[in-house]
C-alpha cells in the first residue's frame, strides 16, 4: 500500500476488473505518415507510420498495420538504425503540393 490518494479522474479498471492508476509516461508531439503510389497518388499500402518525439527529443517510430477484422491494428516498432534512411528525411504535403521537413 502506497498510502497515496488519487483523484477519481486518474483511476481506471482493467478488463479483468483490477483498479489501476493512469500515470504519465511521457508527453510530446507526433507525425503520422501514409504511403502513396507516386503515379496515382492513391494509397500504396494500408500501413501507416507514426513518429513520436518526447519532451527530451527522443524519437520512436512505429508502423501501424490494420488487421483483417478492420477494427484493430498491430503496432511494430521501426528499426533503430536504418542505413537506407536519408540523412534529412522529408514528407510530401498533399495540401501544399511540396516536400517539407518532418518537423516544422
């Protein structure tokens, strides 16, 4: 027993009914990428990539892959060091019609 009292807004119940405290792990910003066919500009794949950056600037990348049921997704962490990645990766901004840096 910790002896701490928690406001009800941070308490939640697991599927098993166990009481849990929703605690901050980190906070930051994100970028979501989709993959388009360069000839048609239609989705080349249903997967997405999310890049998370915490307050200290640490970056984590995950691929989000839809499962066959259409309601759930699988998240797989991207490679830490990828020799194929460009030194300064950019994204295509469809609304602006131009390439731009990942982080503005």
